[in-house]
C-alpha cells in the first residue's frame, strides 16, 4: 500500500482531524460500512465486528498519524 493510500485511509478514520484515531472513531467505521452496505445496526455481522474491538481486547486506544 502506498504512503498516499495510507494517509487517505487515516484521514477518513480521523473524523475530527486532530491527528489521532480514537477508539470511538475506529469503531465508527463499522457503523459507516454497515450503513453503506444497507445492513441494520443490529445485524449479527455488525455486532460481531463491534465486539471484536470492545474492552478486554488488547489495544492502545489511539493511533497516531502516519509519518510523511
């Protein structure tokens, strides 16, 4: 994946533009993708995607902007 593609993806995930992808911003991608595919928020697949990132899973909760 090119650096430009990585920057574009980061920009899409960093919805408030503060240079950090928070856990909430990261989870919001599940809801956006589900909506774009016409899936109900209560769909078992959507619920499973959200559950994969719930508390108890190892993560830092923050992802910094890729280096240029």
